[in-house]
């Protein structure tokens, strides 16, 4: 696996070639103390590669970089996560239990929300790709999943964050900039369908 710096160099080079680097509005890097505080608030130990990547670019403010989704900053990760805790406290897990599914079955827990699901991206409509630190029996801690307001089915996207980044980098490099967004000829540019096709391919 490439280092965080090598990954960002590759991403920026690809975006520059597509004439959309500025539109992504990549943020300056986070500090180590900010990452330590984030982990303390979330109660998890984040993957080393994620922390290294956030120390180079703490998310973005522009168009969605990851399969049409915006990469969240540390502040936004925490804000979104806290918002889901309020939803959880309102009893949404109980209210929505009969509608929840997982794909593949037995890998991701069939819940509406979970305190150990950490959002890393946002699609602007309440849906995320993020880390799962409370997998079902057939899953693995730290796997990447799709979850959110519209995701009645919780999808496994990658077994590890490193695997997710490799697929994301591949997708960014083969995508094109069109009408204010990155698009691939193989998909509509949005997760989870885009990344699921990328993984299966």
C-alpha cells in the first residue's frame, strides 16, 4: 500500500489533469492533537492510514471527491456522528428494525444507526461511507460500510480502510470531470453502487 503522502500526490495529480483540483477545495491538514481528541470523543482507534491522510488534508469543502461524496473533516466527522447519536436516542433503531437489511447478510449489523459506525463521507442527503467498529459475526472490525438515512440496506464496501482507499484512488484516476462532478463511464458516480461495482470488477 502506498503511503498517505503518495496517495495524496496521486489524487492531486489526477485532479489537476482533469482541471478540477481547485473545485475540490482540499483543506489544510489536521494536527495530531485534533486526531487524538477525535479518537477520544468517538471511543475508537482510527486506522493509521486515515489519520495520516487527515494530517495532510483534513477533508474538503468542495465537490465530492469519493464516489460523489464529500470527504469529511475532523470537525464534520464528529458533528455527523453526534447527530446520529441524537437520532439513536430518539429510538430510531427500534422504530426501523423491521426494515433494516445488510449486504452481504451477517457481515454488517442490520441496524438504522450504531455508535461504532464512524462517518467519513457525506452525500448531502444524510448518507455516509464510514468505518464499522461493531461488525456482525461474519464481518471484521474496521471494515468500510455504507449507511445513512436512505440506506435501509447496510452495504459492506471494503474489508479494510486501506482496501477502500485503493479502490477510491482507482476510481478517481479513471473518472472524468463533467458538469461539476467526477463521473465514471461505468457508473453514475454515487456510492454505494459505484464502489460496489468497482470492487466486484
